[in-house]
């Protein structure tokens, strides 16, 4: 009935590279799952949405990309 | 094997650690973060579990997440597209949440917890629930029924748990697909009745006792029940599958009358027509749910031919329905996982990996005291540092006598001892206790201590040897549900006469039976109270104030004590009295 001394619960976070690699694997797993379940037709929509999300993120982060984006649309 | 189970990102995030088949620790994140039903990754609960087991993350063999996020994402995508264009707003919201963070849960868990992706496994939502009930139960062969809102895509599942060459196995027998869900129907009607979803379901259950099931015909048009345990929701009345904030349509209000405005007053008994209608709707919902569950249990029996039943999932926290399942269902023995909601999924995921995949011995859940404890010395230091006056008792008997004396003269106090409880119920380790004999005490606890609705009942805890004097155990004679407050029991005539603070308006009570081997300090208190009053029963409610999680630490308990009308507080063997601090 006593509190244990927290001696060894120090987390070692994964690096940025490891996280990105893991995200890539997750995307691959999702694609595999949708193909296996006969729902491959969802993939183009997901890819477009993801690319849009990335584009919006880039536009927010890199201000000077705005003029180029403007010409695209 | 050293297995860490986690649940998160819906509601009730939790962590549990199992070492060689022994449940070393289990706790919900809300107890540490102080955010009620905290759904975020349970980093603090994980840290506590590792500390309790004296392990580092590197020493953990597997971290098991309680559901499969990719399958859940697939279900959300498909159901949103099916509802197109009605669900466009929710679709946008869901995609932002999923593509922004939840889809990358695997890398986020690895980052936050410092585990490797090789350590990380994913169980299935309902399988985790099933494992949390079956593997903690004393049964070798059992039907396992899991019922909640929705998991990956199933809303209700029936499994068969059995042993094959000494190894436990869990086989899926049938499942009901989204959106046909008794849990979501209950939640939608909870919202209709003006309560918060995932939190107000208890209130609906309490409210149902004030009404009559007058709307059963209307409920038959909300959902149809098949003899095979199937349930088909009529989408005309519900919008939870495409609307982000409203789970029912105007058609439901046309059928049952206008919905209740959240926060509007509820007083019972009442002559107000609308208030009575709300109670009647709640009673109809409760009856409809019970009737459906009985049909489902019949199908579970046919599928498994087992004499025992294990229940888990949020709907298994419906203690009134559990009573009917015990009394009228086809099973001889019933066990309910005390943390039947999503928090329990963390324990189930860990147990499945430990006991089924690795064949570690199965645990027996004899106590839910699986949370953090605090050494008496640290409590004394806290009180000294705060300059709080207290009396220290070296003898437990003396402390029990003093507390019993205070309660017998109408005082209400906090009772803090040992490890905090696993699951939503306080069972004598983080409890507010009072004399159960006077309705005025109940009203005072509701009004000035818990700050909650007057119509909500309080639960009693009773000495095991006195249970028959006050309550009817019914077919639950093996008392598997009684220690964890998982089922209601009808009160005897003596209880209705003498225990007015804990007998609900329908003549039942959600009883916790305190046995000879469980919780010795609380049992001593019950005995001391019986010696003074002749009643081996106490009113027991969780030690928290309105909209707060149950207290975990002495500081939180002291905070609740100071901010409410409690008369005294015990922190382990220290007694603090309000008029002396």
C-alpha cells in the first residue's frame, strides 16, 4: 500500500525520421486494407484529400509560396 | 510476458499492465489529468502502470492498443459516403481529425510512449471487451456478449469463450454492424432527454424509475428486433451516422414530443406534464433495451450452449438491465467486467495478448483496487505542509469507531484509503460515505456535496453476511456481480422502511456487497457502524464533485472536502474534521 518510487519510467521518444517512416508504413497498410476489402475506389479520394491537406499546410507554412499557388488556381 | 494495454481517442482512455497473467495495475487517464472521461493518449496512466510494475518501456514485451484504427477509419469513410451529401460537414470534420492525427496513431504512440513499432500490437474493439470480461471471470466455458455504441464496425458481438488443451480461446459467433446499435440508440435518447452522451446514460437509468413505459409502441417504430438477436435502427429518426452534433432528427421529436432543453430543471415526483413525459420516455427506453438484451442473450445461449455469461461494453454498465439478464435470462451464472466501458478495453487487450496469445495463466478479478496508493507518511507530510490539523490513528479499529460515530449522528465524510478503483465506481477506497437511514442525508449529499440532480439515487454498501436482511440477491447467488456494484437488487421490506437514503423510488438499490476477504478497512467500518446503529449498511458515492473525475490523490480529496459540505475526511489513518481545520 505504498507509492512506488518512479525510477525507470523514462520514455525515449522516437525520432522524426522514424515517425515519418512509420506513417509511410501506416499509409501502405491502409491502402492494403482497402484493396483487400474491395474498396480500392476510395484510394484516389484519399490521395487527393491528403495532397490537398499537404498543400494547405505548405501554403500556411511558407508564405512566399502564395503567389505560385495563386497562379495555379 | 509483460504486456501493456492501452485504450484512447474515443472516451475513457486507460492503461493496464499484465505481468505473467497477473494484473499489476490499471487506471484511467482522467484520474491523473483531472479531465473527466479524458480520451487523450494515456501517457500518465502508462507512466503510473510502469512505475507500479517497476518496469521501463524497453522491458515491456508488447504494447497492445484496444482497437484497429485503420478498420475504424474505413468504416467512417464508407458510412460518411453513404450518407452523402447530408453528412458533408461531419465528413470534413472527421477527415481533418483522421488525416490530421488519428490515422498516424501508431507513430504517435511510439513517439509519446517511447516504444518501438515492433512492440505495438492492435486488438479488435469488441475482442478487447470480450477478453476483459471472460479472462477475468471464473468460467472455463462462457458466452461472451459485448454491447456498446460502435467499435471498428460492429456494435454488438457474441463470442464463445472456452478452453482448448488448457489454453483459453475466444471465438466470434455473431456481430451486428453499424449503425444498428442499441448503445447508440440509448445515447441518442440520452441526448433527446437533455443529458450529455457518454455521461448522462446513468441519469436516464435513474430517471426511468419515475416513469411508466408508455411509449413502447413508438419505440417499436424506432428499431425492430429480430428473434436472432438482430436489431435494425430506423434511420428516419436518427442522424448520428451523418451529423456531428445532433444524434436524432425532427421525426423523433414528432413521434415522442419536443426534446428536453439541456440544463432545464428536473424534479420528481412532479405534476408537470413534460417532466412526466421525459420520465416515461426514459422508462420506455429502459424497458425496450432490457427486452432487446433478453432476446440477444437467448441467441447467445443458442450459439454457445454455455451456462455462463460474461458481459462487457458500455451497455453492460446498465445495472438495471443486468438484473433482468440475471433473473430472466437463460444463463446460470453472470459476470460483468467492472470497467465495462472503453477503459476496460485496455485491460482486455493486454489480457488477450497475455493469456490467449502467450498462454499465461488467467487472472481472477477479486478486487478492482488496481490504481495508485499513497503512503501514510506522504499524506502526513502533505497535511503538515498545508498546515491542516488532523488526528492520526495508529489503530484501524479506533478510526472505524470514530468515523462510524460521526456518521451515526448524521455527518457525511470522505473515505480515502489504499489504491484507487479501476472502473467508474468507487467501492470504498475513494468514497463519500453516510448514514443510509435518512432521506434527508441523501438530499444533503445530492444538494451540498455532489451538487447533482435530486432524483438520482445513491448506492449502498453492505456486509456480506447481512445482505439477505436488506436486499434480495435473486439468482445472482454466486455473488459475482455483488462486489462490484454491477447489478441492482430489490430491497426487502425492512430496507424500504429503514434505509430510505439508498432505496430508489422503484424499490431497488445498486448494492455493493463487502465480503470477508475484500477491503478489510471498509469492512471494519461497516462493522463499527453496525455496532452503533444495528445497520451493517452505508450510503456510498464516489469521491468527486460535479463534472470532476473521482479523486486520486490526497490533495484532490482534500480539495473536494474543502469545496463541499463534507463534515470530515479520512486520508488513510488521518482524520480531518471540517470545524477543526
